């Protein structure tokens, strides 16, 4: 299933909101920052924003890292709360790490969310 345009975080203000008021976890190959959104703000929707700074490498390496992070979200978004914004910040290690390890890190981080987030995850979406 492809990500819809509504599932992308694009505005700088939205990135800043997630980074300031969300919970962050270091996962090795990336930084995982999640902000749960109330149902009164918008209908249930999981959104993702991806950051790959120039410290990560040249344009080819940054784009590869962003593709990997978006694919992680696309495949395993059902493990996240039903209504949340997620910002993934790529680290240099994501380029060196094999795919199964990246998947494992993403899934473990999603499972370590607080009980309120896990309860929302079990609801059918």
C-alpha cells in the first residue's frame, strides 16, 4: 500500500511541533520522535516526516536513507497509535545497517510506547 499525500508531514511548523512536544527515542540507525494527536484535532491518521541532514552524507546517501525510513513507516505503521505524527531522523548508521536490523529496531521502538499508545494500536483501523 502506498503512502497517501495526507500521510506526509511537510510543513516546518509541523516538524517543530512533533520535535518539541513529542516523545523521542534513539534507535541507533535513526531517531524516533512520536506525537500522539487527539481525535478532536483531526480524524485518525498516521503521518510521517523524514529528516536526513547533510551530516549523513551526499545527496545519494541522504535520499537512500530517506527511502529506507519511509519504507519502514509504510510497512510497519500499524504498530503505531491510530492517530499520531512521527518524525524519523536518519543517522549515518542507517546506511551501513542491513534491512532486517532496521526493521527490528523500528518494531522494538514501536512496542516500547506507553500503554495508552499500545491500546490505540489494538483498535481496528
